[in-house]
């Protein structure tokens, strides 16, 4: 039977001394958003290094074992590997679609903000650059978890990098229409992507905020205007 070298190499990097700090950082205590998650004590650069060396050896069966693991870093390794397989597939649309389908089938395991943010726009965002983007709108509006909803928003980062701003604003509007209170991690995601859109077209962001800043959730607003001059930030926050 073939050895899952991605799994074994990640497991070999565990460091129990780092587990308490990572558990606190990713909010794993009862009632927190990462409640019950388990860690091996491996930092992201180390996970990336293992993935760099092992992604070509990993089958989808190997990725299944890793992405369904109880350990956070193992799930991250699976997602980063999936991104590498997708990128290197280039014009192999069949393989790229297999990566996307695998990702969407396993969203229940993409259950923390770093797992979302380090994978979704590299994978779904890339895949949807020249395709219908309804999937992201559906995830943002009807995602079963805050993580699926966050995928819908953060995936638009890839569009921004290609100078396409419309979907970021349109999907942000979906979150503004949701009943309050909107989860803090969704507010941050929307604010972050609006800020990124503003880097490409500051006037459009200010026009967007001009009719919304008074009713926009405060955390979302703070993230959206983070790069504005101090006097402008005060204007928006003193509504």
C-alpha cells in the first residue's frame, strides 16, 4: 500500500510546545469560533515547505485522508497541496475541475479563517475568472457556515488582482443585507476586500461608503477604511 508521504511528513513536524499558543490564536475554547480544533504545533511556513516537497506525490486519496484529519495543520496541508495541483494543471481543465469539485465537497473541513483565506481565491477565484460566478454569490448568501460564506467573499480577491471590482462590491452588498448581528469574521472579510478594492479605485470605494457607512457594521467599516488618512477615518467613524 502506497504511503501517504504528505501526511507522514506533516506529522513528523509536530511541536507540542507550539500547541497552546496556536490553540489560543485560533480560538479553540468552548464557545469560540474554532471550538474543539486540534493542533500539531506547526507554523504555516513549515507546512508550506512540506507541501512544496510533497505535492507532486499526493493523490486525491491522500488529500482525502489529510483534509478530513482532526488536526488543523493537516487540513491546511491538504488545501495548499490542492492549490498546487490546480496551478500546475494549467490547461488541464479536467484536473482543475477535479480540484475544484474536491474543494467544494469538503467545505465542512475548511473551518477556520486561515484555511479559507489561504485556499479559496487561489482555487475558486482562479477557476471562476472566465466562468459564471453565481457559485460565490450562493455561498455568500446561503452558505451553511460562516466559513462557506467567507469563501464567497474572499474568493473575489482573485478578481481584484485582475482589475475586476464588480463582484467584490456586489457580494459585499449581500452581507450588508443580512440580519444583524453579522459575525465578526464575516465583517472583517467584507471590510478587508472592500479595502483591497479601494486600493484599485479609491473613488469608487468612497462613493460606495458614502451611502452606507452610517449603517455598515462597525468592524466592517473599520477594516474598509483602515488605509484612509486619520482625518478621513474619523469622519466615517463619527457618524
